[in-house]
C-alpha cells in the first residue's frame, strides 16, 4: 500500500505533526517578519489542506492565530487541534504539556 495516496488518518497525523513541530520550534520572541510569515503559512496551509479546511477557517475567525511567541502559537494550535478532535469524537490533548510532546518528547522514546 506504500504506492497509494494517504488515507485521511495518515494525512491527518502527518499534517498535525508538521504544524505542531513548526509551532514548537517557532521563536520565543519572533521578529515582525517571522510573525507575518507564520500567519501566511498557516493561512495558506489551511486554504489548501483537503480535510477540515472549511471548519478550520471558521475556527481562525473565532480565534485568530496567535503568533506573538512560541508558547502562544503552540497553545493556540493545540486548542484548534482539540476543536477538530471534538468534532471527530476524539479525546482532547492536554495543552499544558504541548512542549513535552512536540519539542522535548519522551526521553525513553526519543533518545534511542
């Protein structure tokens, strides 16, 4: 099946991994150009993503992207991810541990 297009589960996991990892490595104190770039990246990604694009655009209207710092962006993205999880009937992720998951990782699993 490696030559088949990604199904919605595989595509979703890959997309969230990209977005959360990008947010986790975003600067603590971004320059104005970095904030503009992140806004443009997220807007373009959401405009072109084949799943939940319409819903995610609505979420961004309700709560605009927070690009003032790594923490603000990561927590904002976690909240948006949890809105999608809720719609899909999946459990919410604890946004207090977002950096443990997407930046540091579990030392047992990631240091091998």
